[in-house]
């Protein structure tokens, strides 16, 4: 009888990865980032264990969306958030969200592909998204992911 492999805490050495979102499609980028956060690219991947890496996404404001109605997708895809007060529902289109807060677009797309539990929230904290090409994580020496 074979025993299942369970990674030990000493074996978990998360790396820092750099992803450039310039010209990439939103959904395909989000799936790649979610897989890197979960650690599915590593041979020691175990469900329920955070074996993934830290991911830094730059140029978040330069993503693209696909489809036959690309222009209408920019205006018809809506993001909702609530202030907590009565009548406090705020709605923002994808185009306006990309102009004001491009990091929220990537963060919400990646969150939709992660487990919606404590582990997913822990993994989402490992995601760093920046709208421009500069990021403050040069000391971690992130490796570029194609």
C-alpha cells in the first residue's frame, strides 16, 4: 500500500514570479495567474495546501478582452460593490474600471478562479497587481513568466 504524499512546511519555498499583462486576454491571464498561485505547475502540488508562488502582475491597465462584441463588452461588463448603506450599490463598467482601478479587474477575475474559502483568501494575498510597468518588488527578484 502506497502512502499519499503531503508536502512538509520546510519543503514549501514560494518563489516570486512576474507576469506582464500587456496585450493579454483577461480570462487567459487570470487562469494562468490562478494556476501559479495554487501551485499547479509544481510536482509537489497537493489540493488544500498552499504550495504556490507569489505573483506580481504589471501593466494591468493594458489587458484586452475577446469576443465578437469587444467594444460592447467594455461597456456591458459591470462590476458591482456596495457601500453598506441603504441605496449604496455602485456599478462601474469594465472600461471605467480599467481607467480608474485596473488592479481590481485582474484581482476579481483571479478570485473567481480560486477556491472561495480561507485558503483562497490566503492565496489572493500573494497576488500583487500594478497598473503600470513599475513595481516595488525588485528586492524579491521575481522571475519573468512567459
